[in-house]
């Protein structure tokens, strides 16, 4: 039976196997949630992108921004670790505890999948926020809008516009903002 | 006795507690972490001591404005640690861990702040009966006051950052300790528990996670902390979930009364008789019989015993409270059944 999406009940169209320090884990996502996490779907029908476009390079660059979509592939990979406390997803699976606030920035997409599983599919905060975070909230709203615009530009093959949006996203990222 | 903590059961009278027949207590908890420190599981003892110092130096405000009692949980006696746990002011892991940690308790014992539990801060407010809305309003004011002195770790996408991803976002956990003997007797409890799980609620026993439902007391709490506002979470709990549990329980109690009142009377009066006359009583037995008497009092089948006395005894018969009240020994293998039976007999005379 074809697995369903990790985040909803739709059939998964992206299947990723991640091997970290000998431990296997699997990610299954529907087209919508795959697009949300920045996976590039190739081929016909459900394609978000026609095959062979140079935009994967563009999106890889914007992935340096933690809120921007990340590009993933099916392969064994070096474990990504938090630069502040050293936590990896493998160590998180063992302890069930995140090491520090920086982990949420360094491993944002990986944690978003885990969080979605434990929080009824929710990955975005909708509640109160500290006073000091008001600026971040605005910034996040702008970034979300830019991410949507970028996806739209890519789907319409408007590459110059996509590049401008990417530059805006890079300018928006500020390493001091995540706590 | 040097520096006895919590010699009385303050703030837990509960005589007029809303929905007190079915709701023993309400609790609202927020999980928070401070900027600039690793979370507790990855912090060094020096960092954790620094967190304690930072929090103790901050102006916490709210219920702590007039008076606050700090207890150094690392250095206090094991009896005091257990007292705090039995009173739901600290958690079981907080009793057992060994790293630097402390708890702040308000004068009326309704508010506590655990420092260096799983998260740097666990803010908690407790009240008898169903008072989740009132508690949450007070809690948000308290949280706002703390935030003026301490900077919380926050992420624009994930919200308040916590050590466990099950708390991330709002960091809020609302819970109610429900007394559901009617549902247990009409054998509907399992069905209600199943529905609760479908609503993504956690159902735990007398002392929370991993404990048995002694005396048909169940702690029900939200499991989802992200994607909805604090107000929406509280409102669903206070406006829909708890009232629904209470409605089911009251319907079950009516069924019991209609079906076989003599059997119900025998059950609750027999429990009262045992409590008033037996000479040896274990903790588990005492909770079981007190819970039955509580049902009898709530249904008007037992008179002369106020419900809030039973609620106080439910706290007072626990090992550390009993040890503090009677001077009996506390610890594995110590037989405290005699002192417990004496204590309950004298209370229910």
C-alpha cells in the first residue's frame, strides 16, 4: 500500500530515506507538503517544476536562509548538527529532547516534520509572543509571503522575478533574530 | 522540625469550587526557556546554577509580588521534596533529578515556578474545581510580568521554544483532575477515554504521567500546543471538553441512583464505615475509600461529612504529608498504615 503523507492523510508522492549514523528514517510527503518544504517535484502531472531547470541551484542558495525551502535528495548524508550544542536528529531521536534554541534554527525543516507529527500536523505558532519578538513576527510574515511569491514565480518560469525575490529573502535573513 | 514547609493545606479549601462534584482541581502550565542558555538536558551544572541565579534575581511579579518562597530543591530534605510533589507543586522528575534547581511558591500556594525542570521555567497555577478560564487569564498576566525581566527563547515559526517538541508553540498545558466514579461503575469509562484520545487529549492517573487512576481520579490535559492560540486551547477545554466529561459523569450517577440506590448506598456507606473504624490502611486503600465517600457526599447519600474535608484528606493521607502530620517514618518498607488509619479516623469522627 502506498504510504500517506506524514503531515496529512493524502497519498505521499515524495519518499525520502535518510540514513544517519547507520540509523534509517523515512519521510513521506504529499505534493502540497513536499512543496511547502521545498522539495522539487519533477516529471509530468503534479510537477511543481519541469525537469532540468536551473532553479534547483537558485533554491539551494536561498536555502541558506533557514525559513526558505530546502532542497533534499534521496541519499545517505552527513548528519546535520546544531552549531551551538551539537544536537543531531539522531541524538534527538534518542533523548526526545532538543538541545537548545539554536537547534530550531539549524534543523528547522527536519524539526518541522517531527513537530507536525506530534502536533496534529501544525508547524506554525498561532499564539502569544514576547514583546521582543514582535519584529520577528513581522519579518516572518514577509518571509512567508516571499516564499509563496517565489514558488509562484518558479511555477510560471518567471526566472528574473524569482531571482529578485530570492535576493529579497536573503536580505531579509538576519542571523541575530533566532533565539 | 527545622524550617517546615507547607505545614497547612492552604489555597485548597475548595468548599465552593465550581463543578467541584466532578472536578477536583484545575491547572494551567506554561513551559518557557531563557535566551542564551542551552536547554536543561544539554546545560552544564554551572549553566543551570546560573539560570537559577538569573531567575531568582528577576522580578517575577504577579502572585509573587507580595511574598514568594524559594525552595532549593537540590539541598532540601527528601521529605520536603515529596511534600511538594504530593501537593502538585513540583513534578516527579523534578523530585528525582540531581542538578541545580529550585521552585518558587506563592503565599497561597496557587502558583509555582519550577526552575530547571525539563525547561528552564515551568510556570504553574492550580485551583480547586473548574477554574481554567480564570487561571489562564491570571497566568498570561504573570507570564507577561516575568517576560519584562527575563528574555524568553522564541522562534517566529515555532513560537515559544521548548526542550520537547510536544510543548513547542504556546507551551501551554491545561488540565483538570476529574472524579469519574459514576462512569467507572456503569462501565462507560473506556468509551469516554477512547473519545478523549480521538480528541488528542492525554488521560493520566492520580499523580499524572505513568500513574494509576486511583479512586477513579483522572487527569485530562491537552496534547497539542501548536497551531492554535492559547485562548482557543483554553476555551475548547473549559467550554467543551470538561463540561462534556462532567455531563457524562452526572448522567452515569443518575443512572446508578435510578438503577439500584441500595447498592450505591451500601458502597459509599461501607467505605465510610471502613474509614471510621479500621486500624490499618494503606495509601491505595485510603484513596479508594475516600473516593467512594466523596461520591456519596456529592450525591447527598452521606451527610455530615463536607466534601472539602474529603478533598483535604486525599492530600493529607499521602506518605510525606502523613509523615509530616503524625511524625511517622517515611521510606520504603516503612509501615505507615496504622498512623494513616488513626489520622483518618480522627478526621472523620
